[in-house]
C-alpha cells in the first residue's frame, strides 16, 4: 500500500526524537469542533492536515467528509483510501466504514467478502456497528452461506451494547426460530422502540394486540401503531385502522395521548 508524505514525516520525526502527536491531536480536536459548529472550511483544513500527519481519528473524519461531500466535492475513491489507512491502523470505526463502501461498491469495485472481512475485524474489536453489519450479512446470506446462529450472536452483542437496529434485528431473529421466543423478542423490540427504532413500533403493536410475549393491551397496541403510522409504516397504519374500530373512544383517546407524549431516549450516552 502506498504511504503518504504524512506517514513518512511521522517516522522521520520519531527518528529525530520530535513528537508530532500534540500537533496532530490539536488539528483533530479543532477540526472536530469546527465540524460541529458548521465551519466546514476550517474543519476540512484541520482534519486533512491532521490526517496527513498520521492522526487516525482525523483520517476517519476526513474520509467521511470526502464520502459525503461535506465542505468539499464528494470523492468516494479518496474516502476509501483514507478509510483504508485508518482501518489498517486499527480504527474500528474506519473498518466499519471501509467495509460498507467495499461491500456496496462505493468508490471501488464491489467486494462483499472483503467488506465482510472488515466488518468482522471491527466486530472482533467490540464495535457494535461492525457486529450488526456482519450479523446482517450472515442473516441475509448476502455473498456468504446463510448462518442464522452466527448472525444472532453478532446481533446479540450489538444489541447488548445498545444499538437499536441490532435490538430490532435480534427480536426478528428470535421470532423466526423454529421455537419462537416471543417474550425475549418483546424485550428487544421494546428497547429498540424506546430508542426510536421505527420498524419496532409495528412489531410491538402486534405483540400487544395478540398477547404474545406480553399481556394483551389494546391501548398499548394502538399507541405503538399510531407511532408506527406516523413513521410511515404501512403495517402499523393497518393495525391502527383495525384498532380504531375495535377500541372505545376513551381507549383511542388514551392511546393518542400516550403516543403524543412519547420521546425516544438513547441507551448509549
């Protein structure tokens, strides 16, 4: 792999007893602050400088700016190159991003197995998104033999870490088993829904309506159906219509009140 001048300079500085660490750290800290403040020109300048000086976090942030075209024309190929440098330096965040671009063929030829390999590196380092993405590949059998058991282990690790998409997917997987575990699925759908994972709303509505994994509660079912409908879920809209006709006006009013008061709360602080 080609090395940029920044990497060579860092090696030379170490040989001379000069530390580039503080300068690179200052650049990434200032770049991150500028990015959060919407000062894209400063963010791009600081992060690109720190990235070329060898700061791994700066490489990842700079790559994301290049990928998304934030403050600079989008350049997927350049983003891949910077993600790769950071990934090879051990950044789990960059490994996930590189894996995604590789898996989907963004900025490079599509390579699903290569992308999965980077997901798995990040997953092994305990990165929830890496665990979830690798789990999805094995669950779907996308480019590899389908392996639900491996997928569920990966989903579970990411779900325990608080990733709502993984919590939802684990709930789906638990219901898809030869012996479905509705109570465990309800728990994971609940955790995902409380974090605002919209696909979980209709699942919760259905479980409350049928009394699977939880006691029947038509008002709770209607509450989650209303939230799902508001999020654009057609299944939730169908459930809402059915329940609207089945519930009393008081029950419908209670569900609307509960839905209006709902505020998603992240588990990951």
